[in-house]
C-alpha cells in the first residue's frame, strides 16, 4: 500500500471519531440548506461541426443534472461538448442522464433502467461519469465505491457499447462553503478517499482516465448560492480541466 493511500485511509478513519459532532450538523443542514432545482432545458443536443460526430454520454448526480443553473446548456456535459467540438472541428452529439441525490449504485439500479430505451438507441464514443458526492455523504468505503463504479461501467457498456470512460474527479468536500467544521473534515476525508479509489480503478483499465477536480472550493465565485453546487463558471472550468483527457481517450 502506498504512503498516500495509507494516509488517506487513516485520515478517513480518524475523521469518523468526529461523527457524533458532525452528524447533527448534517441533520440541521438538511432542514436549513437552500434547495436549488435542476436546470430546465433539453438534456441532449448537438454542437455543429464536421461529420463523424462524437457521441458523448454523461451520467451522474446533481451537478450533471445542472442543479442551480439557469439552463442545461450551462452544465458540464454541454460545456464539454462545446470544447470537444472546438478542439476537433467535429460535431458533438451529447446527452446527459443524471439526477440529484444518486449514488453510483442508485444510478445503476434506478435511473439506467428508467432510461433503458433511450440508452439503447445510440452507442457512445465517450462516457463521462460524474459521481462521488452522494457516496461521500453515505460514508461509502473505498472498496464498495470501486465495486459500484465497476458495476456501473459494466452496465453502461452493456447498454451503449464499450466506449472509453472519463471519470470526473470527486470534489474535495472539505472546501464546500456550506459545510461547517467538523462536518467538512468528515466529508472531506471521505471524498478524498473515494477520489483516490476512483483514480486506482481508472489506472487498471486500458480505456479509462480519472481527472482530479481542481476547482478551488475556497472560492465562493465558483459555487451557487447554496454553497454546495458549482455555478456556471465552475462548470466551465470543470469542462476545461476534463478536455485534454477526453481528447486522449477519443484518439485511442
């Protein structure tokens, strides 16, 4: 076991000592936090370009559902599609299958079956997965998280073909403006543990990449008013960070 992995596990284990203080904070936030809706607008689209279009499928939790945004065109999937079209000159046909509050397991067990007909209609050239916050909130273990991601990828490949997989980074929840200490420490330690686990999973797969989420969570300018979800600037920066890895996967 690497020293970084050991440190992450020790930090996550130590943070659980604070759970008796942190969990009441979480219960209070459930009652008092600002509730933002998922963005209106179509969850699929086409960015014009040359033929041999890129088919981008994104699945995930509330950020990919556009929570807190004015329109789906501001969300990560559409922004990444725009950047891929600009970089390649090709058209990009994108679609987003996402819902707030879902863990990796819930997405596979609930949302994918609901969207089964849509998913089977067209294969994907690139699959973007944006998850981890709700699994962190559930204090999911690294092993269980990896297994749930593996199962999700297998299910997506069965439905849409063996496209390369781009894992968007699990955000470091320690820096979420909404979260008070010690809840921020508990969830931050868990999210960092899951981030490292997702990175290891991607490293084992020939056609997968994990891209750490380098948003500066201490900057309020990148968050919606709820202090929990990225705003339009946060989504734009996130898409910029994912673009190089997406291009590398499409070139293989």
